[in-house]
C-alpha cells in the first residue's frame, strides 16, 4: 500500500555534491555493498543525458540507431547483472510516467525494459495519476537510496541538466525515503506487461 505521507527533505542535514563528486561518491559506496539493495525514484519526464550515444541518436531522430546501440549494450548489461548477483545486490527502480509519453521517456523505457529483461534491475511503472495526491504542492523529487545507508537527492536544472546531488546519511532521511520508494514499488506495474501494452505499439518518437 502506498504511504500517503511524502517524507520531508531538510537540505541543512545533507551535503551538497557537484556532479563529479556525486558520481565518484555514488560509485565508491555502491560498489562496496554486499547483500544489499538500492531504491531509485525517477519523476522528471525529461533529462539531458550526457555522453550517451543512444541519447544523441534520439536527438537526431535516428530511432533505428537507438535500437542498434541498445542491442550492442546487451553484453555489458549481462556482465553487470552477473556481478550484482555475485554480491547479492538488487537495484529497484520506480519510473513515474505522465501521458502523453514524451520522446525521452519512450527512449528510457526501452532501455529500462532491456535492463529488467537481462537482470540488471527490477523496474516498476507508476503513473502520475497514482501520485497526484502526493504532488498537490510540488512534484516528487529524484531520489536514490543505496545500501539502506545513503540517500541522494539528485539535482537537475529546470532544463534537465544534471547538477549533482544532496547526500544524506542520517537515519531519518535514509529510512523514510527507502520506505516511501518501496511503497511506490509495491503499487507499481512490472515494466514487462506495461511496456508491451503502452510502449511497444507507439511509433518511433519524434524529438
């Protein structure tokens, strides 16, 4: 059941990390986890992905190249999934989707579907209507909890450019947001049937 009370965020209790420091900190903490989980909430319908050839292909309107690059990426996804299984680590993703589907979200859902199929993560879809009550005053933030010990409030510009994160390690922020993302995951639909019904029939996106 969805927890109707969205946890609060007190930036004063966190540490601001610029993008390069956030990436390094996340990588170090994430790869050290054994017998653990991660919980990611994605809410924005558009991000400026950087240094991503498939994202560049989407921007050019070359959907066939997007699909080719995704297929080319399969072996890397399988290898990463095998490493995660060996350390008994599972990433759970909640992707909130608005209608009509944006080209970015359509692109991302193809990528997430492949990751889920190959064991790279567990992905569930929650529609914006399902969280409307939680967004009466503001949109849900982009959040990531790893190992039940660290929470990142991932920060973006208004145009979707990544700007680092605010890192929290206090028990209140970490546990409350992990519980909330878990509750979203519980009400979400597995990406496989959602994708087959809602995304696969769509024409190639027009950027």
